[in-house]
């Protein structure tokens, strides 16, 4: 399951990145690297038929933002890796303290199983993708 889910996520991140880089129009060049207000977006498209709510949505999902989101998702995936025992290297169950025979308390860290909730949440936006279920089950 580990390899299939990680490969699936990396492929989806690359898909998003490629689409953002290939975008043209008002998004090309340096203009694509800044935050757009919905009004600027609507004006740049020169299309009065665009409803303002659509312009708000499109402005907020401009290629520059997509590229930043892909970078953030890749960073999260890099932080959450499986360990040798099948747990997540980052996520742990709530802290657990054990008392030994002398009454001394020791901390034990119990990793959450892999894939951890964070990695599963990274996959959730792609739940409509044909390979989603197979990636989750490792099938």
C-alpha cells in the first residue's frame, strides 16, 4: 500500500503542477506568480459574461496558487513516511506514560499506522480519480 499511495499522490501533484505551468492568458509570465483579485481576473479575461462568483473562484485557483499548494503537499508527504515497523515517522497516538516497578514514568511513542491520517487526507481531493481506491488499498 505504501508504494502505491505515494506513487499515486506524486503523480497527482505532477498533474496539477503541469496544468498550472501550461496555463496561458493572464496567468503567463510574472503575472501568474501573484495574487489576483476577482475584479482583476474578470477584467484580464475581458469577458463580462463571467459571474463574479466564478471570477472569485478562478482567481483563487490561479496557477501560482496551484504551484504553491503542490509544493506544500509534497512537503507534507515528505514529512509523513512509513517507518520500518509500519507506522508513520511523524504521527503518533496520544502520549502514553508507563510506570515501571519502581514507580518511574517513562514516555512511549506509539506511531499511527501507515498510511497515517495526514497522507489519507492528502489523497482525499483525488477521490474521484480512477486510481484512488487502488492506491489506498495497494491493489
